C-alpha cells in the first residue's frame, strides 16, 4: 500500500511540474512576440514575406541602417530619452513629498486634493488634446521637448502620488514618533526613514512614469513637428503607401522597446533592494 506521505509527495511534485509548465507557457507567450520582432528586424524583405517562416536566415543590418539614415530614428530616440527621463525624475521629485504629506498629515482640502489626483487618471487624453495644443501654440511651445515634459507631468505626478501614498501609509507611525524624539524634523524623517522604506513603491511609480512618457503617441503626434519628434511618432511614418517595409518597422520597434526594457531592469533591482531593506527594518 502507498503511504500518505508518498501520496502527498507525488501530489506536490505533480503540482510543481504543472506549475512549472504553466509558467513556461506564460513566458513563451510573453517573450515570443519580442523574439519575433527582433529576429524579423535582421531579415531581408524576401525572407520576411516568405510563405514559410524562416527560422534559419542570413542576418543583415540593412533595416537598422535605413531606419537611422532615412527616418532619423537616432534623433527621435534622444528626444524620447530626454523627455522620459526628465518627466520621470520631476514626477518623483514632486510626487513623493506630496504623497508623504497626504499619507502623514491632516490639512484643509486634503480629501479634495486626493480626489483630484485620483480623478486625473480618469480623463481621456483625447478630450484635452485640443486645449493643450492651443495653450502650447499661445506660449510658442509647439515642437519642443518642454511642452511634452509639462503635459506628461500632469499625468505622471498623480501616478506617483497614488502609488507612493499607499506605500507611506503602510509605514508604522511609531517610526516617525521615535525619530521625532531623536530630534529629527519632518523633512529628515521623510528623507532618512520614509523614503528608503517606500523604495518599492517609488520604483514601481518610476517604471510606470517612464513607460507612459516613452510610449505616449497622441500628444507627441499633435504637438511636435520635426525638432522634438519622438520615437513612437517616427514609427508611425512607416504606415504610408501600399508596401510596408516590415524589416524597418521591426528594427524601429526593437529600438523603441529596448530602452524601456533596460530602464525596467535597472529600476527593478532597486525594487528588490527596497523590499529587502523594508523587510530587514
């Protein structure tokens, strides 16, 4: 007869195998589109349009060369990087202290301010596209990086406040009281105690802010022309004519997606470090 322990062990092993297979399927489904985009970017047009998938092929850099020379993807990537990094940094600088104040202090209009931050994310971007365009034209900010940074801040700061406020609320108030007895003022408590413990929330909000600023298309398409054109806007320039250069499209898509992946990996390390620091403290 089979002992209960052996049955439990076999059941657990079966569960682990099933769990592993499920995770493998999820990873394949998520990674395969990116893999196909990258490999297609190194194929010639004939291999891309072949009736049978070309798994083994002779790679070429012609698609990347054309993307840089003909569509000036390099300048647009620099514009996107400046806008995304600037917006993310300013959003954290403004949003983190605001989130701490909302989470820790009581003041008049706090509920209204919190509702404004929450409701800001409910506005459809297309609704305010025309007002933003008229304001940018009035102040001669069209086709500048500054107008994109200012507009993206209106959407990213509420994200940072929303995420970080919940993170600050989870920090015990006893730590603030103990720090006050040690002679720390409010800013020192925020900078030396609350901010390190809220590192996971700050990392997540930084990832969201960067991804939104990097991938945003509507305002970049409406408010830029040549000088401040971002990478997503350049990617839309391929959608014209009867023949689509799939190799160049995939090369541009790879270049657009790569900085987001690198930034997410860098910030994710800080996320893990913040979780570990919070667990130790």
